[in-house]
C-alpha cells in the first residue's frame, strides 16, 4: 500500500496546491509515513524538490492518477479540475480517498473524505519551516503568485507607484518579464529566495492565499489582495488569522492597510503535526 498526493499546478495556475501538498508530505514523513507527490507539470516537481520533497512525479492530470496509484492505495486529490467521474472510480478503488477543497460547503459524494478550511482535517496546510520565526527586515515585499500569465502586475502598475516595494518573482514568470518589472519595484528577488524572503520580511503583500498563510505563520504583517472569487470560508479564515484583506489592486486600500500595521498579535497555530497523527492513526499506517 502506498500514499499519493496529487497537486494541480501549471504556468497559468501557480503552485499554491503544491506548496500545501509539500507541507503535509513533510509532516507525515516526520511521523514515519511516506507519501509520493504527483504534479501536473515538470517545473512544479523541481520547486517541490527545493522545498524539501524531491521525488515528485509528473502526470497529465486527475485522469491519470491511476497510472501511479493502484487498488488499495491511499490518494489525496488537491485540484479544481473537472473529474469526469474519476472521483467516484477512485473512491471505489482506493483504500481511502481524500479531497482537499477550499469551501466547507463541499460534501462527500462517494465516500471520499473532505479536507476543508474548517473541517475535522483542515485544508490550511502550512510548512513547518514558517513557524521557525526569523528576525524581520523592515521592508514591504510583494508576491503576486508563481504565475502571471496575463501580466497582471504590469496592468496594475499604478498600484505599486511610489510604494518602494520589493518583488519576489514567480516560478512561471515569462522570460524577459524581469526587465519590465525592474521599472516598478525597488528590488527583484529570485523564486529560489521565496521562503527566506517571506520569513524575514516585516510586511508581505500578496494575491496568493498560501503565501498569505505562510507569511502570517512567520509573524509578518500580511495583506491579502482578494480577487472576489474566493470562498467565504477562506476569507473568514484569513480574517481569523489577522490577515488584512483588501479588494483588488486599489492603492488607496493598500495604503490604509499598511497604515493599520500589526493590527493583532494573534499567532497562527501549527496544527499540522496533529493532523498528520490523525491521518496516520485513522488509516492504521
């Protein structure tokens, strides 16, 4: 019997799901349980290796999970893809099937276990490294996400005007995109520096839910830019964790959020070890 975590990724969608998959895989590994990461593009596997999970396997998508997983295995699905009946098939074939979602209203249909923001097993998965608090540097860093397929940063350049921000580049940013971004930001940081910069920055502004969670776990003052498509459950969770939420790329909203600075001393609790133990014990691993 083997365990697999399939994380949807790509140059249009970024790596948030890969990052939370890595967090769970590392937590289970600490409890003596090995789990294989499955990703949907080669680049995601390389990033996962940099984050501490080096044996990622690339598959085409959710339809091909069974190329790797066999009857009696345990599978975690972290993807928004249309499954074309695959979830039903996988729920019947595998010893246990887990579906990681961002909406508490999503319910099990075929006996699969739902991992949601406020569920018994929570989809708020944060790598343990972010709870190792480092001394902060007085700077504001921006991380859109690992992908900017539509060049959103350039289309909202007025949002960053005179803000003296530093940018962490995304892993899927286009070649030569940096030359345009250099005109907007004070400093550009390479994707490989991501974890270190997030952990050492006093203030983090981001359009990535996963980055907002990681930055807050690192005790940074964190501002999340909402795109209006998130579930209410996720936004409530961010609020609960003292992450400031602003709507879209409106500089006035950003300035107000920055002036608020450190509105709460509430710390994010590292519950991932407890979750890993629950999974291990619940599945008799």
